[in-house]
């Protein structure tokens, strides 16, 4: 059993901020990571995701609360006694050791018999296609090969928990895609708990069984990639997950017979969601993903609004169309993903249609989701 | 820019090359020639063949000073580097007051060797007098260890700074990875830290070895080679031969000893550099 449990975990540093108060990185973390699960911690820089991972590793002390690996309280357990392995962003391969030695080092320290070490290292090298490089030093390897050695070093130990701290961020885009699938395959093969930290939401969406979205040390939502995308719990999660990010437009809720209507930019989006009852006559924020806006003629919808195209970016299969609206809660240009066959150019005046079934509504004050 | 440098490289090289030639290469070659001569001033040198070298190799005081210098170098190099590395380890642990300690340990290095020599002569002789032991000038063992103490006092701070720089350049990821791999503090030190500070070890060993053999002003001030040349290092022996005696042959002897000394230091330093450089790694 290698589930990981955070119970009111706090991480604070002794240093103080400008107000003279202790710097609290993680104020109150509660999370259950299940055995054999692949969980991705994601969030912007400084959100506390790496600190959380390092607390699991034992490289950061837990200032308060309880952290369990399996049934064991590990607040004061040394990293070497936690039965974990970690892959670092910088790979952290020992430069004076060969690939073989790097992978065998942890086992040698644990006094594993030589034959067993050799068996495990060769097996890991075979899986990771590192056999030709076993006698090389890290400086003689490419970035992708180093990354695989780092994975191999973790693999040979058969740990209960695999911790990965932005392991792909030093690789180029092509290699990153390759390694993403390798790591996912490795998780399937090893059947071990994986905790993966990244700021790249594409990595999070493609790899995780569940994703933990963090900001300012707080967890905003823990859910499957699909649920995070389709049912974000607030505007932060909605904007963080998805690329390009969700468009936010100020709207007003009006009563429309037995149902309701969201009014913005001269259009009325009908909705029968009961959650909107409390918001009649009030302002809300409507969230529409760029792919849920369509060019007139290619989609059937009663709701739409005219735009002036500020910029059109040809991406190959689609065009990113940038435009402005009046009600603009985040002050950013809005964006629509239109199939490239639509032939839209900068400075065109076009009409965009909304997929009314895929509109998200958020409370303007609390930014929490009202309905999807 | 690169093209211009390639085209006009002699202009860039010339000032340094001229200074190096005038200040080092010419005097070195002239010294080499004079080591085969009898002379009082360099204008009236007369060829003496290899007699100067024959004398140097049969001079018992010179041979004694070689073994004294070799022994001194081995002991001082070991002590200076082990203590400096230990202090550097202690002062890279984020404890309070590290900067103050670093400054304090480095301060003796700012005092000249002659001044330090006289200060330590007073201190050690006072201590010996209190203990009712023979003073430095009459006991070669105390003279040897006095020099060791003095050199440690002077050099440890300097080497400590180099080791601190080396230790701080080790990425913290290596140490954290080792902790997760299961290494204890001793294993982290021997299997991760030391292999990664080999460039610092190379520099410090080189400096300690050359400083040990070249020891002069501290030797002159603390013991002046007493009693009876028993605590005389190579450099002081050469100085004594060259300046301490009257007659044209002594200058030639001194010069021959200086050439032997130079070759010796170069050979030993190269062996040491080769031995430690081979263990250096690129991060």
C-alpha cells in the first residue's frame, strides 16, 4: 500500500515577509493520493507544488499537520527510509559515475548483493534502451538519455512511490512528447504510485489519472483531466486548464419564462440551470472555451455576436482569431479557434456563434463556478 | 571581432610576451647559464662546468634541507588541507555567523610571512619557557612543528575559501538525490562531495605543495634554520649559500641549487597535478 495522505499539512519558513509574518508556502493541505495512482500536481510558479513534492520526499520538513505514506506517519522519517525514488528537473546524475554506477548507487548503499544489482540495472537499461550507454558518463549523453538514466536510477530501487519534479522541462518539444508517453508506459508497467509535478498543463492532462490544481499553496481542484476541463470549479482552474485559455465575458442573468438567459454582447444564451435562480438580475462571468466559438456558416446556433478580428494566427489546421469584447473581466483579448478552411484574416468583421451547451457560468465576486 | 583578433593577434600578445620575456624567460635562461659559472656579479662570470651541480648534490646541508622540506611539505599539506576542508564543510551548513568565521579564519593570510614568523617565535618560545622546554633555536623538533603550526595558521583560511567555493558549486540536487538514494552523511561526503570538489582539491594541493617547498620568509623569521641548519628548508639553504658566504664559487653553487630546486618543484607539482586532475569531473 503506497497511498499518500496529507492531513492539514502546513509548510512555513522561519524567514519573514515585509509585514514581519512567517512565510507560509502551504497553509493547509489536505489530499489523498491513492495506491498505484498517477497524480499530477500542477499550477503556476510559486504555487507550492514542488514544495509539496519535496515534503513527500522528506527534503522539506513538514511544519504542521500529518503526512502519511501508506499507514506510516512520515513527518520525521529520513528520505532514505521512506521507500521513495525521485527524478529531478536537472536529472541530478552524479557526474563522476558511469550510467551503470549512477543506477546502481542506491542499491549499493543498501547493501544489495552484486548479482541482484547487476540484474536490476540491466533490466532497467533494457526497458529504457540504455544498454549501449552503461559505461558512459552523464556528460557524454544527450538530454533525453540523461532523463532516461534518471528514470532508471529510480526504477531499479522498486520504490513504493515515484516522485517526479518537472522531469521534462529541460527537453525540447519533440523529446518531451516522446518521454511523456514513456513515463506513462512506465507507470503502467511498474504499477506504483506516481506523483508528478509540472507547470505544463498539457503534461498534466495527458499523463495524470487525477490532477491537483494548486495556487498560492492551496488546492483549487482535484479531479480527472476530463472533469477539470469540462467542469472547472472556479475561474482560476478554468483559465489554467486548456490552451488557449478560456474566454471570460461579463454577462447579466435574466429570467426567460421558466428558464434563464445570459445576456452579453447583444446575444441571449438560454439556460435552464436551476443554479442561476439566485443570480437573476445580477452580473456573472460567462466562460467559453475558444473551440466552442464557431464561424457563422459552419455551425448552427441561435446565439452569436459580431467581432472585429484584431489578429488572425494561422496554426495550420486552425486559425486563432483574437478579438475584443465590451465586458472583459480579465482584461485579456478573447480568442476563438476556427478551422483554417474558414479563411478569416486580421481586420475582418465576422460573426461568431456560441455552442450554448458548452457555456460555463461563474460568480463574479467569488469566481466560483455556478453551472456548466 | 573574432576575425580582427585572428588578424591582429601579435599586437594583443606582444605586451604580455615582452613583459614575460624580460621579467621571466631572460632571467631564467641567464640563471641557467650562471649555474654553470663562478661569479660575483653577472658581468664577470667564468665558466665552471658541472662543478656547481656536483657540489650541490654532495652538500650534506643541502640534502638535509631537501628532506626537511619534503617532510615539512607532506605534513603541512596534509594538515592544512584536512583542516581547511573540515572548516569549509562546517561553514557551508547555513549556521549563524558563517561570514564572521570565514573572515576570522582568512585574516592570518593577510599578514606577511616575516611578521607572522616573529609573532609565532615569541608565542612559541613563551610557551616553551613556561613549560621549561628548550627554545626553538636549540630544538629542531620544536622548530619543525613550530613551522607547521605557523603555516597552518597562515594557509588554512586561504585554502578554506577555495574549498568553500568548491563545496558551494555542487548542485544541491546531487546531495538530495544521494539522501534519497540512501546515503548517510559520511557516504555523501566521500561519494558525492569529495569527487565533485576535486578541482578545488587540485588547486589547494598544488598551492600547499609548492608553498611547502618554497617556504622561506616564515622559515627565516621563526628559526632561521637553527640549530645548526637543522630546520633549514631548501629556499633558506639556497639563500644562505648565495648571500651568506663570501667568494665567487658560492654564487655559482647557490645558482645551481636554485636550478635543481626549480626543476624539483616543477616535477613534483606536475606529478601532483596529473594525479588529481585525472580524478576531476565536469558537472
